[in-house]
C-alpha cells in the first residue's frame, strides 16, 4: 500500500512544528524521557529529513548522522523543511515503495518513517507548547499503524506500555496513548 499523501501531510506538519521551535526551548524536556528538545529535534531532522530521502533512494546513512547538531544552525528549521520536501519527493517515485529497504519491505520502512514523523512531530509540538494537527486520513493511518505495530515496537523498547486513551479521544490522541505516551503531557 502506497500512502504517499499521508507521508507528505505528516512531513508538512513536522516542518510547521519545527518552524515554531524557538532557540530558548531547545534545552527543555520532551515526552521522550531520553531526549531534551534539542536532541529530539536533531533526531527528527536526521531520520525523517535526511534519513527518509536516503531510505527511498536505498543509500546508506552517513556514519555521523545520529550525532550531528542540526539545531546549531540558526536556519535549521528552514533547512529541515527543504530536506523534507526532497524526502517526500523521493517517496513519490513508485519504485521507492517496491522491494526492500535495509532488509525490510519498502512499505514497512515507509511505515516506520511515518511513525517517526508523526509521533516525534507530536513530541516536539508538545515540548514546545504547540498544537499538533493532522488531517483525518493521516490521523486515521497513524492510529492504524500504531495499533498494528505497537507490540513489536514495545519489544524493541521503541514504545512504552500503552496509556489508556481518554474518553472521546481523537485518532491522534489514541495513537499517542497506544504508543505509551501521555496524550496530555505538558512541559
């Protein structure tokens, strides 16, 4: 299944959230206990910006990708938005969705990247006091992918134990809760 429109939508929201991060917020806490806001932003840029394009093109990640401080550039958010455009364009090629990427079916890799974009996009929004908005189709896909992958991700410590979703939870709130995040987390 090719879900490029939802990948593009999630990338647009991640770019919007990144643009709303001020330099003084980079040392603040996030819903990810292992990351402050700077580390979370750098992770997002590395894996959903640069990494997402490289995965579509079947190219290896540079050795230093995970250790770069992208936020040291005052224009990091604008550069991230530009990189996301290139990444989304790379996944627009139907060939990107075929075969395998790093020993995973291409669709599974795209799903993992989609979760990185959406869940860490949500984390960054919460850490910086921003709203996080996805269109209905993208939010529904997020809820579906999290529900399908949650147990596997928990085995590899990518998700915490689920949190009960609040009554009347939206698709995004439900996905966040199923991934082990508190939908009402606030800095």
